[in-house]
C-alpha cells in the first residue's frame, strides 16, 4: 500500500502528494511549487522575467480551483477515477 504524504505548503494529505508537495500537490488551491501544475492551465498564467516564478489572476485561479476540486471530490465520492 502506498503511504500518504502531507504537503508542506497547504497541509493536503494524499498518496498523490510527491516529495512533501515540492514536486506535486493534487490540491488546486496549493500556493507551493507542487501546485504549479494547476496554475499552468489558466489563461492568465504568465512566466516572470526571472525564469523561476510566474503570475496568475487570483480571481480566475480561485474560481477554477473551486470548480476543479468540487468535481474531483464528487468523483471520489461516487467511486470514480479522481486525482485527489
């Protein structure tokens, strides 16, 4: 059985958290580096000139994250494949 890990940035506990949330965190609201996979999908996503950081529109991020997480939680509730 795969052990669950806890994301150091947001506290999300899941077997899908990788390297304490540094590489990946399934929580779309995560502000850590592991949550960048979700922010990368937003229309407002822009890389900064430093080549390390990025920026997104906060309202778009929260709205899309809320929709994504609600859908994933419903899929988990009904026993369907989910990413949480």
